């Protein structure tokens, strides 16, 4: 197997010093098996043939990297937010490992310059580079072990993690938690809906102890309720935080 990989990648290993120069700037230690990293940046559109019939690309490493990243991020959040419940931690992890966030981080790390693909990356799926980042994490885990890959993840995700303390992930959750602490009753009601079936608009009101406090309008009831909760949240608290959700829109 190793011989087969070496034979396939030999030409690039000899001529592509730029690849390993850029890679060395990212890795937490010197790679033991450079071939794994070559594979991590080979998109399925540029798969190499294999006698067994299994194409050689980064999909298996991506699968592994996704699991490793989720576990490491979960531990980071668990330690950083000791007073937050499971729901909060789950929301934070979801945002950190979202396709959009991973893709943006991968581009910031210039992984897009290392990817081998036989498609127009400007017109293809937005998460192609985020997938490569997960594959890279999988390669680091296999090559250097859990301690080193944890160090890599902490280094590149720490900035996002620090921002979380001042970020409201869900205004509905924040308002509900406040109401519980203050022994107040929060309710959401659909006030109106309009438009054609394919372009409906919903208006949802949030009630505090029976009194209408704010309204929100959006293309779904869930989004409308979140907007109403945001208005109420700004009434209850000064608007000093930005939501990750609003950044994703």
C-alpha cells in the first residue's frame, strides 16, 4: 500500500516543494508520513485509481477529521464554559464546525491554494475548502497523534472561541433564560401571515406576562420569533453583542 502511494505521488513529491513549504507553516510538528497530507488535499474530482477499486482522494480523511474536530471542540467548550448547559454547548459547537465557518477558516489559512481538484472551484460547492481542512485534521491525527492535532485545532479555532463569550447564539434562548430567572412568563404567538405559498411572510409577537412586547417578521415562523426575541432582548439588555446567527445570514 505504502509503495503504491509513493509510486503515484512520487512526481509531485519531488517537484512540489512549495506544497510542503506551505504545509510546514501550518503543522504543529514535522510530518512523519508526507503522503497522508498529499491525500488530504486531493479532492474527489481528482481521484487517483487504485487496484482494489477504491479511489484515492481525501473523503476518508475528511470523515475522520470531522469526528476528531467535533470531539476536540466539544472538550474546549466544556472547559471554557463551565456554567453553561448542554444546549448552549451544542449550539456553540454547531457554529464552530459549520460548513461556512470551516470554509472561511480554510481560506484564511490559504488551504485553497493547496487543493488538487479538477473542477471550477469558483462555481462548485462552498464547503470544498472546509472539507479539505477536515481532511487535514484527519491526516494530522493519524500522522502525529491526538495531542498534536488538539494543539493544531486549539491554535486555529481559539480566536472564534474567544469571541463566543460576548456573542448571543440564540436570542430566544437568552430571553427564555432571563424570564426563568425573573419568574416571568414568555410566549410567542403568530400574529399574521401573508403572501403566496412560495413566498410567505410571517409576523410573530413575543409576550411578556401576557403583554405584547415586540414583533418580528420573516419568511418562517422560527426566524420571525427569533427576530421578535432579539428586539425584546435589546429592551432587557443593552445591545452590546452580535449574534453568530446574524453573521451567517
